[in-house]
């Protein structure tokens, strides 16, 4: 296995290994250490059948079955496909999930939040549709001492129904989906359970601050979300088809960029592995 850093701070490209279900334990351990250290891993273009993606994800832990079951793919409820192609394989003009355009961390709207997310790019547009990452260890470390003190004990309430519908109102959660995923609170500053490092844990699913007037909490969340992104602590990935990206939701935020959904196709399939209750 070879690693090539993608930026001085965040991300590495992995080559020389095959993502098969029977990857040996020593190799997986080395890969997992690289995942903890670099936070974002990129694998060069290769064929990855859906079954292998799910099997690889299971090495990390329990794979989430997403509440929005309209996205389940290929007979695997663990796979979630985002596609703008219609039945005939033509771009429909409909962006499948505009919520992904804002900085967020996967599954923060659940009590047990996302650990790894593993995305395989099936079809990629010639421009746009990038995935950007920012380092949330660095986001915390660069806060002033007064900010750190101010947020040390605050908890944010994360709510998928809020983030899903507040900007565009398309494809809202059904009543049944909403009832299975009520809002949950998490610390704003969490300690990564494996590295022991502190990081900021917010993003677009965070709606308000527990025990603070709603508008004041909203303003604080928006301000911190903006403060979290530093150009030199960011990796912007321009996709090639058949690449795979793997990242640690506990210490990075990510977003997708827009693309011409009426004229270009973009299809990805995603697995999110469940992690732990943030502390
Ligand atoms: Fe995401």
C-alpha cells in the first residue's frame, strides 16, 4: 500500500491495494491507521461492484440503512444512490439532494453518528459536482481562547428535517420518516474516540443550541460553521469516474458543489458506517 498526501494537512491517495471483501486483517489495519491520520482517503479509478463496496464498508463497522429509503440501491439497503439520470439514462435537470451542497457531517442527525462514509463515483460531470472537505480538528484548534471557552459545554440539536427542507423544500421527509428520526443533541466540541483529539462538530444539520434562545443559537451555529472552513485546511476533490473516496465524519465536514444537472450526469453510490454517540 502506498500513500500520497493530497494536501499538506488533509487527505491522501491510496494505491497498490484492492478493495476486496477478503482484504487481510494486517492490510486493513494499516488502511485504518491511514484513515485516522489523513481523515480523507482517495482510491484511483477501478471497478467496484456494489457487493464489494458493502463488504468493504462492513470492515469499518455497522453500515447505516438510511431512513430515506427511496435512495436504496442495487438490492442493498446499505447503499444509497444519488443520481440525476432519468429512466432512459438522460440528465433530468433534477438535483437529487441539494442538502449536500452545504457543509455537513453525515448522520449527525442521529444519536449514533456517522463514522466512515464511502462513496464510489459511477458517473461524473465534466465540471462541477466536486466534493470538498474541511478539517474539524484544525477548525477547533484555530478558534480563539475566548471562543473555546464560550462553546466548551454547549450542545447543538441536529435535525434532518430542518436541514433537508429549509433551503429548497424539495423531497421533504415523509411523516413516517420524520417520526423515526427525531432531533438529537450533541456536543459542539467532541473528542475523537480513537485519536483523542478535540474537534468542532457542527455543520448544516445543526439547528439550534440547547438552552439558548432559538435565534441566538442559529446565529452562533452559522458563525461557527463559517469560522470552521480554512482554505489551507481544505481539500477540494474534482472527481474522475470510478474513483472512491472514504472519509471520517467525526473530524471532517464535506459538501458537494453544483453542476449542470440538466445537461450532465452525476451518479454516486454511498455507504455510511455508524460510529458512536459523540462525547
Ligand atoms: Fe454527506
